[in-house]
C-alpha cells in the first residue's frame, strides 16, 4: 500500500522552496529542483510531521 503524506505548498526562490508549517507556525526551507516530492520534516519534535515528513509542491502562478 502506498503511504500518503501531508502536502505543503510553497514559494520557490533561488533554488529553494519555502513551505509554511501549520504545526510549527514557521516556514521550512528545502532545496528545489523543479519537481514536487517528499521531504524530511524540519519540524519541532512534537509535530505530527516530524516522523513522517511531508510532500512539497510549488504554488502555481495563479494561486
């Protein structure tokens, strides 16, 4: 069975994606090569995302 991860949308700038974490109330920064994908969480240890990570996608220009 394929595991589903929470999706965090982010803003791409200078080869990085910045996603807002609703659990940590801050932005997390990840490298961005132009493709959505799973990332290891940069969350606080008590965040429900800290063990599973999350899937990041970039906001479209329409959003």
